[in-house]
């Protein structure tokens, strides 16, 4: 919040360069200013004393005594100057900003009839109060109310005056609605970050700015989007993309989650499991760690094939279980090695880069080229010098506690899905497939 005051003529000889200054007065700047004032006071004192009392050093008792008084006087002068500057709202210290300005803008708070608005940040709060003073001077007008609410959010704020719409004979409003207004907040079909705080702040601002007889309503606007199907076809398509309207349906053919065992990588924001593909996982999915030191839930913000993306430098690699080796480059999710025929790899093949930024293990998925296809299918016959990897990395919104390996997990795929993968080992099910 503080800024350097570089004006040639400061408010007074005792002002600090930092405006607003901290409270209490601390820091090297305040100490230097106190020391300068002490030296100035002592210099004046020694000049007015008779010559037989003047000492060139601070050894005599009377000089030490007066120096102590000078130090207290210097602190008083500096403190008094900062109190004087509190009267200027641009220099009022944060500790006193509400008492000096906020209670004038919102007298109902001081009287106990309302709560104070919650505005994050000292600079934001100071600017908000300054704008409120200017709006109060404009009078209790609808435009002032609309501008006041606009100071609380970056969303589009619109004000509807019902008495104007009531003039239309086809309007649903009548003369009974002549004192009613509507504030509509359009956040681009998204809920505000803190909707209840915004609503509470809006009520406080409107009460401070509106006329006593005016009645204001508050709404968040959401718009249904309609798109033309095609230029040569009649009809419309409708899509409701708001996630917040949940329901109790179940999609019985949908997979509910992917489960497995994965690792937390360096940096603790990446989670990997090269045994599975996260292609069906969407941004916003929930990753749940069920074992290890990172037990908890995490929100997925990105699904990746490689942690650092493209790498034009050929890096050394090996594969398992086939045992291929060589050097390859990375572009997007594609690995290229012109000296390698990837048709030799098996289904579930894993490639490990041993050098470079993308050092780690990845799952090979599709051979590229005229004779390519999904690895393990009859179409993937090769030859192929390029292979696409599966997305096996999840970037998380919050950092995990520690790097860890062998953590059991589940990550959601479809919020309405119901089927969960179940692994069975050591069971011969071939008899169920005989004709």
C-alpha cells in the first residue's frame, strides 16, 4: 500500500519518505529521521547555552540529560506529523483508514445497524472508499448506485429501472413498481468467486448510496445459449453447460473412476501412473490418494503426456518389456526416432527417458504412419518411426506434501458414471467364452 513520496517539498520537515508510514513508526527510515531530529535539537540547544556550559562531546551530565529529552521530543514530532497526515485520505495509515474515512461513508456501521464491507487488500480498500466518497457527492442517483456496485466486482453490472419499463403498455410492470430497481450481475455464465460476500457487500453499498424510498433487488444472470445447427437446416440446438445444477441420475454405462498405483513427482504438483491412460479424465476431476503420506483429495487442472512438452534434442531411452533403446525427440505427445521401428513394441509397452527435462516413464499407445495403429492390434504392423504416448500425467491445483511412490488412488471420470474397474488375477475365465 505504501509508496515513496519523491516530491521536492514534503508536507513538513519531519515527514517520512514513505507515505502512508507504518504504525507504529518502525524501520530504518524512522530511525534515521529521529536521529536527524535529535542532532538538530541538540545543535540548537548548544547554541543558546553560555560558553562556559558548551561541551564539544556528550560527556557532561547536562548534555546526556538533554539528549534523552531530545530523543523523546524527536519521536513526538515525528508521530505528530504522521497524525497530521492521517487527515489526508491519501496518506491515512491503514490502522486508522476505517475510523477516518470508512465511518463517514458507512455511518450505519458505526451505529451498529450494518456490517462493514469486506474488501481484500489495503490499496483496494483505500481506492474503494475514495470512490464511495465521490459517489456520495453525486447524490442518491441510480447511476451512482450502479457505479458503486461496479466497484465491487469485475463482472458486468446492469441497473433496470422498473418505472421506465412500466411505461410500455405490454410490460409486466405497472405503476406499483415505480420505486423498484433491479441490479443484475453478469459474470459470463459463471458464479462469482465469492458470491455470498459479493451479495453482502452489494447490500451495504446500495444502502449507503440509494434514496430512502427506493427498493433494490439483486440477481446473478445466467444465459441459455442457442446455436444454429447448420446454415442449410432449420432448427436450433440447446446446451446447458452449468455444472452446478446437479441431479440424481446415473449413467449405468459410464465409468465412474480410474484406479491404480501412481507416483508423486518432483515439484509435488504432478502425479503419474504409466500403467494406465488418463485420456478420459477431464479438467476439474478429483484425484483421491488412498495410501501413503499424501492421503487426501486434489483437483486436476491439466492432463499431460510430458511434463515439459517439446524437446528437439534427442534424448536416450529404453523400453520395457521389449527392451528397445536409442535416442528420440519429443513433439507434442509424439516420440520420433528415425533409426527405430516401433512396430516391435508390445501392448502396454513403457518407454523411459534417462536424460533431458522429460526424464521419466511413459506408456506407448499408437504407431503413426501409413501402417500404424493402436499398439497390440492387427493394424499396427509398421514400419513406424513415430509413436504417440498416452496421457499419464495429472497436474494438480494444490501441491502434495511429499514426493512418494506406490500410492493407491482413484480419479473420477464421469460424475454420473456408475461402473468401477475391478481387477481379478489368478482366475481362469476362458470357459465363459467358449461357443
